[in-house]
C-alpha cells in the first residue's frame, strides 16, 4: 500500500515543482537542504521521501532492514495547530523509540 501511495503522490501534477520549491537549497532559511538527505534504500523496501531527488548530488545507498516498522502520522485538519500537534506527536514517538532502543518492541507480548 505504501508503494502505491508513493507512486500516486509522484504522479500528481505539480509534485516535482512543489518538491523543488522546498528542497535542495543549501543556503536558505526555509526548506530541506540536499545535504540533509540520507542514503537511498538499496532494497527499496520502504518508499522514502527523497529530499535530494531533484539535485545532481550523488548519494550512497544502504541496505535498510527488510521488514521495517512504519509510523503513519495523520491529522484531522490542515491548520497550523494541527501541524504543531502532529509535530509534537512525532517528537514524542521519536523520543519513545530512542528510549526503547533499536529492535526493541514494547508492545510485543511474551507468553
């Protein structure tokens, strides 16, 4: 499903233009610089928003885990307070994940 959604997003009119407006600018106070983009998933197991897609900057590839856990974050609205709450939730989830450590699964029950 994630790959289907990624293909749908990339096929939308204006996607590449929007991406170019806010990515790849190294000396800007707004957007994502190409230097912040990580390696490309060599296994292509998870669609990744490629912030360096439109730059000529070469990128290494890396083998990601074959069965990754994916966090989906959505909001009911598209207002500034929705964005802030989503950011807070993402920050909380990242902090909780850091505390548990890689490979730990707090929800996994051991019978």
